[in-house]
């Protein structure tokens, strides 16, 4: 499998399981309706873990333009491959959102909550405030990229046995779980432009029963915030550890 296809499929799996748990919680007449924030954050953590296990050995499992750009900015990933990775991640996000729509096909018409339907696909702020929402996404992605680089550094995986390396994706899931629990309440912790913009595009294009708008006025924040935060996290890692 090529790294491009691995990033596409990995991001697709990430969104299927991540957006899927949101659908299970917020859509009406599901088995998991109203099961709450802890279920959502745990579901996203497991989604990241599974997606990284699936494609990590092929592409490195960036699955996030903020991670790809951050790593390129500190010389840990070639800039020449950035466009292909980001394109694959965005395509995977669109496909993942489409598959979640199919998985919950009867439940869209049964749900009269338009913001809830949109929330299955993408994030939105608890309190709408452009500056504060942008800062929240910057902070969350700063922690994500800094933690990824630090926790998965060779020093923390010593001895570099197969067992130690095998824990890597699980540790990534722990990082995402922690961010969701501690920092996710302000904006829904997109911390990933592909995870947010890709499914938002799917929401806009799909014939979802009773859907509202796709909140394009907010859509730039979960793109710009994670990119800024990811770059800051990577640069901080380089300054402190390299």
C-alpha cells in the first residue's frame, strides 16, 4: 500500500469511528442516545488508536494536516510529500463522513435537532467567540503535537523492543483522550483540519434528511487553529528536546 492510500484509509477509519460515536450519542433512537461526553471522548480516543495501528507502519499515520505540517516544519518529514499527505487526509475525511451517514441512515429523519446532526460531522463552539475559539483550538493542537513528538520519542520507547513500539498507537489514543477530557469542552476539540473540514464538506454535499447549514462562517477556525497549534507544538519540541 502506498503512503497516500494509507493516509486516506487511516483518516477514513478515524472519522468513521470518531464521527460514528458522536452519531450514536446525539442522533435519536440509537442504542447509545444521550450516553454523554465521556462516551464521545473515549470513542474518539479508540478511533485514533485503531486508525494508527492500521496504517502506522505504512505512512507513519499522521492522519492530520497539523501533524504533517508540524513535522515538516522541524525537518522530521519532507516538504515535498506534504501536499499528497494533506490531500489524502482531506479525502479520507470526506469518505469517512459519508460512511457515517450511511451507517445511521434511518436516524437522520428521526432526529429533529439540526445542530446535533451537524455535530456528528464536525465541531462547533459551546460559546461562540472567534478569538476564544481559535485560542482553544491552538492550545489543544499544541498539546497534541508536542505530546506526540515527546511521548513517542526514542527516549520514551527505550528499550526499542517490538513490545515498546507496539504501545505507540495506544499512547496516541491516551493523548487524544486526555485532550478531549481536559480541553474539549470549549470547541469540541477538532485539533485536526481533515477531521473537521472533510466531514463538513460531506455534510454540505450529502442528502441528509432535515439537515441545516454547514456553519461555514465557523469552519475556518478548526482549520487555522490546529495548523497554528501544530506548528507551535513542533517548534517547542525542537527547542526543548532536539
